[in-house]
């Protein structure tokens, strides 16, 4: 069954951050804890520009997503949106390629990554094979790797989006030293056109855990 993976860019109005965080946390908590098909919701912000936020959402299938948007907590989020958000509300249309996670508890030390990668034309299949192998090994072998999601843009399969959660900075640095990560870097070095690292931190990170989807 194909999970639904949503990525939203949401710009918060000045002086409305507290209201935004409150309604966002309410939406996430009630949805993940009460709605069977809502598998994970993650609200993050840019470190250098906290008013630039992102919401990552994972649903079991389209039916589960449609049920979510009918929920009271989502309707409350929509009701407050005109007051707390600017006109910069963008949904990035993606197709999930790999979705792996474990249930975890967010702490002040939880590390969150958001990375985009542009693969050179003609090398997407090779990149997919290499990166999927690396991600599967990371989730399976590394205790401190909590979430690794990968998706491609619907209109441009050569553009990849990665969302990752680690126990802390130490777990992330340990991950970078593993044989499977070093192999990924070495094997993809010459087939990547561009890589962008968005410097973010978590506001509210919650999931059910044990998701394992490969396209």
C-alpha cells in the first residue's frame, strides 16, 4: 500500500509564532495518537529564520489522509491559518521512495535533518539503488537513527527530498562514520548535481513507529 508523504513550507507571521506552535502541536498530538492512519507528523523550523517552518506528514494511505483533513484538530488549524500564516503556504508534491522509522521520544537534543539532492540526468536509477540500500542499513543497524524518509518530486524524479531524525548530534556523527554511509558518499559523488542542506530544528516530532516502506 502506498503511503502518503506530505511536505509543506509554511511562513509564520511576525508575533504569531506562539499561536502557530500551539495549534500545530494540538493538530500533531491528536492526529498521531488518535487517528489510526496518521503515522507521523513533524513540525520543524529553520534555525536562522524561525518563522520559516516545514511540516512533514505521513499517512498509511490516501483514505487515512482524507480522514485527517476532516478531523476537528485539522479544521481548527485551518481556521487559525489566515491569522497566523502569511501567503507563503507551499505544498511540495512528492512520491515516497523509502520510508523507515522507529517510535521515539523527542528531547531537547533530538537532531533533525532536511536535505534536497539533484541527481544528474540519466543516473537516477543508480542513485536510487545506492541510497535505498544505505537507508535500510541505517535504520536496521543504528540504534540512534529514528527516521529516514526519502521522496522524489512528482514532476522531476531526479530531485530527491530527505527527512531524517537522530537521537542526538552524537548519533548523527556516528552515522556519518559508518561503512554504509561512507560507501553511499563515495558511490554517488559523481552522479549528484547539487545538494542543499536546510538547517532546521524540531518543534514537535511525533510518530507511531515501525514504518518500513520501499517503493
